[in-house]
């Protein structure tokens, strides 16, 4: 008799634990989103899309057409250079395979990377680095700016 009571008690405790766990999951799913967790308005998404289209149009205009000015080449090429700057070589090579598959010019990656390295932009300043990589993409033969040129000899002296 005593053994039967223990089995019933253990089953009751296990059932209570399951009910408590299920109610905690229900509360977690019904939580209201916080103000900071809300997605941006549709207008911000449209502005970002328009900005990207404008960048592709400017790249095509400044590069004078050709495969390096194709939107897929611009998009993938900038990511390859960004990954190379951040020393993520494995991912960069995987992106480079895709870049080559689209028929994009591999020489443009090399000249863009050379331009980005000459500019000595801090790799932790993501927005500035992205802008510099884009500028190097549309004009890879550009000389580094005066501030970057002055910073390069000082960094080499150390």
C-alpha cells in the first residue's frame, strides 16, 4: 500500500511540473513586444532599398558599364573586400566563388582591396569602412585621402 501511494505522489508531482512548464511557455509567447524590439517602419525599408538602387546606378555610371558595374558584382564584390579587410578569409573565398560564378571580374576585387588597404580605415568603424570600400569599388585607382596618407607613415614608424 505504501508503494502505491509513493507512485501516485510521484505522478502528481511530475504532472504539476509539466503544467508549470507549459504555463511558463505560454506566458513567454504572449509577451508584448517592447518599444525597442519593434521593426522599423515600412518607409525606412523603402528608403534603404532606394539608396541601394541609387548606389548601383551610380556604380554603373562611374564604372562606365561592364561586368564590375552589374548590381550582383557590386554587392558581392564589396562583401568580399569587407571580409578580406576583416581577415575572414574562409568566408571571403566562398563569396569569391559565387562572385566568379556570376562572371564578375576578379581583377576588380584585387584593385579594390589594394585601394581599401591603402586608405587605412579602422576596421571597427563599420559605416566608414563600408563607404570607403564603395568608393574604392567605383574608383579603385583613387589615391588615398590626405588624412589617410598622413596616418599611414605614422603607423609604419611604430
